[in-house]
């Protein structure tokens, strides 16, 4: 994939902001993710720990960042540890990062090989009382595998039991929730490539193509542009499949008369777009399909209008529920009494609208952030209402990515076709 360089000043600034939040007499240690095994000697694709990437830009495994902002020795306030040089490994895997290159990427002056870590840690432990350690505190994470960070926490507690340990995540998640201009530009690029992929598949989809062939078209566009899919499995779901929210088999044909739901996006420099479009396989919506489509589109537009500083994600969720409830009544799918209290979704309401409208977006597809917190400029969120009518084998979801600004918001997907008429034109032109 394309080498994408982000100015090292971005990572330096992130470390500076984090160091400013740390209490006096403290250090922090952040580990990379593991390369996870699959079967035999196989491994799954390596994905860097988002917090480590945010603070260093280093995408290599077996990397550790140690921050000790109060150190008397200025050179030891930020230390990066990377894998030791290994000639044999180089023969198989090519060049790993040298200290000089790691320093250039991260902006960190002091880069040591990993074999020096234990001694350096000991020195740090002897000089501070408070240690911040990193844990995955995403409320939807369901990880049964012990991460490097967790193993390291156990190590620290065993060998340094009298230190005071603190969670790093509240500090770093707060920072990551507000995106800088650099991050918004990276997200915009991911959204633009996603849009290119979408335009490409509008010309490709026709009755009889397989869902995986649609995926291949997208992969072609993304890889040609030097990147890959965002960090979630693409959902390419025709007909009834669109009603299964996380359908990822993508192995059915797209049939004449189906709506094809595409929850697909590109990533860029570890930042993720997240987009959904729903298109008629034969290039023309039926009257019924267009009615449901426009209901979802009105709910999306009505929601985006409200996404501005002051309200919380929870508030936005309730606003969308009200909008969808009205559409469901107008479509005669539910009775007004079924949706009278949108706070408590009734079974009837849930049947047609089983999810909610938004999540934070960034280095994670479901990025870190607190739903109860007021929206602030720099937050990036999805807006993704949908209506699913399984009896009609019809599922429609639309999803754009929205940056909160001072006075309102900016839609990063504003250039990606979404009007039903425009989609029909592009499919037929
Ligand atoms: N693509 C996953 C989601 O929309 O949340
Ligand atoms: Mn989403
Ligand atoms: Mn999505």
C-alpha cells in the first residue's frame, strides 16, 4: 500500500497534549498490538494499536512508547522502543524500522532497541510513583485475548507492586475524540476514495452480478489509490440480506428488483471512512422502494441538521428516532401508538429500526468518545438511519460522516451521490 506520510509534528503535538494532562510525578507506557496467530504458522493482518499510532505514527509491531514528562533528563521524557535489528528477519520480511527512521516518523529524539526496555523501565520506575497504563476501555469491545498492554500491566504489578497505577484511556480518549485539521484531512481523503469506489460500482452493478464481484470492484479502486477497506468487513447485501445488519458473507447474486445495501468504505493512513448507500440493482427504484428510500434520506438530512455543538450523541439518537417514527407511521408500517415513546423502543419500532443513528469515527470505525458528552467542534460522527422491512426483502440505510464545527457541521460525504434520481442517472448513464 502507498506510504502515506503524516508530519511528525502531528504526533509530537499529541504527545505534548497528553503529557500536559498527566499528573506530576508520573510516567506512561503504551504498547503496540500483537501480531495475532491464525492457524499453523499463519497470522492475521497486523493492525496497530490506535493510541500508539496516535502518539507516534509507528505502524510496526513490538513497539513501546514511554513518556516521563517530569524527567530531569530531557532526552528521557519521550522514549520510543522498536524491535532490535535482526539480520535473519530482514531476509524474510525486508527492512524493519531503524532508530533514525522511527525518529523521523514520530518526532521522538530518543529511540532505543527493545532489548533496552527493561532497564529503562526500571530507571523510570525508580524515579516516579504514578504510572499510567493503557487498556481498551471501549464500551462495545468484547476482547477475549490478552493484549500486550494487559500482559504489561500484570508484569508491572508483579515487579512494582507499590506504585500507583492509573488508567490512561480517559486522558487519551478525550484527546482522540476531538480531531485536528490533520485528522480531518485524512478522513476527508478516506471519504473521497470511498466516493470514487461508489461511483465506479454504480456503473458496474446490474442484475446477476455477485455481491463479491461488487466488492472486487471496490477493492480495485481502493488498492489502485494505494489503500484498502476501512477497518470493518464490507457489507454488500442484496435483497433480504440488507435486513441483516452485519451481513458480511457477500456471496449471493444481486437480483433484478433488489435493493443492494452497501456499507463500504476506504481507510487512509489508519483513519476510517464509514459510508452506506442503497441502490436499485437494475438501475431504477420501484415506487415503493423510492418511498422508503426518501423516508430514510429525510431522516438522514433531518438528523444532520441537528448535529451541532450543544447536543449530545444521545440527544441526536432521540431526534432520529422521532424522525424515523414519523416516517414509519407515514409508510403505514407501524401505528402511532407503536412509536409514542421513542425512548423505550417498542418491538414494532425495533423491527423496522433496530439500531441507532451515530457513532464516533476516526482511528476506530466505532471510535472512542462518550455518547452523553456535548458535541464539540472537531468531533467526527456518522449519521446512519435505516429502515428494514424483512417481509418485503427490503433494507435501506444511508450513512454519511459528519464533522462538528463551531456553528454546525461539515459533511465529509457531501460529494458522494445520494439523491435517488442522481443514483438512477449515474447507473444508467
Ligand atoms: N460499518 C459499520 C457501521 O456502520 O457502524
Ligand atoms: Mn457506521
Ligand atoms: Mn457503516
